[in-house]
């Protein structure tokens, strides 16, 4: 057989470049040292899957059960055998239990020396003021027989990949219904206001009797942690029981709370917002390292988690598209496609640095630019009770307090469901996907009152909007008795207009709000009472019946809800 013949000659084959693996130079001033050759590391190898998902699967129109997904879209067995043989020849060891069921990620462990030989790259340590990172530059190469069998190799380089998209209010805050606030020396000229997540949900007309019971909200975190005592104390002030929160360790990362000015602010904001607006839902927090490998492994773990089974996953971390390798973006987008096929929704923060996303010119943040996630932009919200008095694009850049991300992807083409949205032309012909899809309160000046490491703070950022929408989807799933899954096709349909408050005032730098979809606030903020029934309408397909009760053997051949 071909595979057996090649099992001992990978080292003699000509080598090819792994497409999309080009890694930029480490531009920060740093001291360079060789990495000890005997040091062991683990990499994640994305192996070719059996068959690509059909468009109907990627759009969530034809959902697959986990069994169906594994049978058709797990790793190609021949590719997997070939990669294992390659690993053996180069002294790399497959990690037991990988790929996990449904996943195409094979993890390999080995020494730095063997990794460099296997993947045709040089690894060095570069130390700057902040830390020491293992760096690779340029492209990965593979033996020619592996062409098309490996789609990505992540983990050789461990420099930080993403930033959390939260901002602590830098002013004198007057939380509504809470005594006290949070202030820093950089005080704004006028007092800010803030809301509890429950008050934001009331303004957006979340149904009072819905809790998201029976749902699990997954939250991906690349740093920080939470303390159970803080959650108990915080939810007591809301008059709610503390949520059931499970920490899931990915690639050795753990729930590691430290101080209030760390990534703990992100973790606590995400949990407190999601759990407060969907108080009956369980919360599973997936802690992964802040690397491209950690990002993919964390998301992949959440999608294929058959213990916690999240029906919606919230991501508040990201970085401008230009900061990612193409192989990492392709692998993450592929994971998001898998989620859509399985009926899992993914909400992602669109970024906090306006239309530039912190770079030169116009940029959008990834993974919010993936066409298979719900990209969440930000507004400045004022109101009381269930009445919104004003909602405009969040743009506080004049006071150095950020602005909603938004714009047009240079990587992902215009999706079919955005075809009639008047998305501006991309600056790169390969792009076209408009960001964001939806929005919600994000301005730290009208932010969320939360508790972080024993302190009451007001925090904003599009980081708050992703868990807000995740909570909304969990509530919708409970109300509708079925998972919303990939919901863009139904929310972009003309009949869904009544489910959104159209934001028509403000800009995020290069883009201005206006009637209909725009590159600041997407379709608008939710009118949840109207939106929830619309989400139910989009979850059926011609191939499977919409049965409220799972039952008899007859239905087992058809995809379940």
C-alpha cells in the first residue's frame, strides 16, 4: 500500500510550503536566544477531514447529529495514518486521545530539535520587556507526500495572538440600582451612568419569564479567571442565585484569577453578563492559552464537548485580520462551520478600536470577521426601565475610551445572506464580509456594573455584547424549544427587520450608521420580544421534521435538533 511504502522515507522527499503558514517577524525589540533543543512542546496538526461540509450544513439549514458529523466529517483515515507515520519517522509522539471525536486536530509532542526537522523551521526565544516567547518566522515546510493532508500546524510559535475586548470605565460612575462605582485618576468631564446586565436586558425587552434553563453557554477565555465567592456576592446583589459555572482546562490553561486590572475583568464580565440575562443557563468556561493554537483548541473543545454540550459559545477575544496567519484563520473558520452544522451558535466581539482596529487604515477583527459567527458591535445606550431614550454608535475615541469595531473583511468574501445589505467594497478583492451583524450596549460610559476580584467596576467594550447575545440566544433556545444555531440567514431576511432597533446615528471612524445594515452596528440592537419568534422560524429545513419530542427509532436516521 502507498502509505506503508512511504512510512520510512519522509526524510528523503522534497519539501513543500504549507499554504498559509507564513508567520511575520517579531517586530518588538527583543533579545534573541536559541530554544534548548531537548525541550518538549506539543503542536496541533489539523488533518484533512473525510469530506467537506455542504453549503446547507455550513448555513445551518441541514443540521447533523454528532454521530452523523463524526461519520462524514471526522479526519480522513488515510491522511491520519500518513501523518502518524510522518510523526514517528521524525521522533514525534501523537498525544493519546487525539483527535477527540468529531475533531480533525491531532496533537503531536516532541523535542524542539525534532519539531524543527519535521516542520522545516527554526525556533528561537525572543525576550522583550514583557516576557519570553518561542518564535518562528517564515513558512512551515512538509514532505511532499503530505500535500493536502495537513491543513495547519499551530503551536510551534507561542507569541500572544489576541486581546480581550473590554474597557474599564475611566470616570465617575453612578450605577443604577447599585450604590457606588469605580473611578480612576483619568476622570471624565461628566458623570457616566451604568446598568446591571438585568437592566440592559430589560431595555432590550428580554422576556421576564425566560431563563435559558436547560441551555449551556460556553465562554472561551485566553487568560484570567474567576472566584466563586465573587460570583455568589455579585448575583446576591442582583437577587439571583449564583450560576452553575464549570471551568474546562484546554492545553494546560486553568482558571487563574489574579488582580482586578488583569484579564479577570474579561472573564468576570463574560460570566456575569451571560448568566445574569439567562439566569437558568449553565456556564462552561473554556480556559486556553493566548496563542493561535490555544484559540483553535479551545474553540474546538467547546464545539465537540459532549459533557457540557453548549448550544451557544461566546468569544470576547480577537485581533485584526492582518495579525493572523491564513492557516489559523482557515482552521478557526472551519471550526465555526462545524458549529453551524451541529446547531451551535457562536457570538464574537467585533473589537474596541473603531474602524482601524488598532492598525493602519481600515481593518476588521478576527474571528468576528468569520462569516460563520455572529459579529457583535457596540452602542452607547441610555434609557430607564424598558424605555430606550437614546442609542447611537459607540465612539469615545476622543476621550481615549474606544469605539466599536466594524468594516469589511479582506479575507472572507461577501456571504449570500449579506448580498442585499449594501456592504461597502473591500480593499482586497478576496474580501467582502461586512462586520458586525448586530450590536448592543458597549460604551464604558454607559457600561455594565460588575464585580471583579472583590471590586465593583463599570466595564464596557464589545466584550460585553458577545455574552449579552449569547444569553439572548440561550433564552430564545429555551423559549422556542430548539436551538437557533447559525442564525444569520433568518436575521438578515426582510421579515426580521422588526426584531431590531435600527441605529442610525454616529460613526466608528471611517463608517457611519444609517438606515438598515451598517458597518458600525450591523442590523441594530435586539428587540428581543419580537426577535425570539423569528429565530424559531429559521431552525427548520426541508430535510428534517420539526418534532418537539425526540422519540422513536423511526426518526433516528434524520438529524436531530
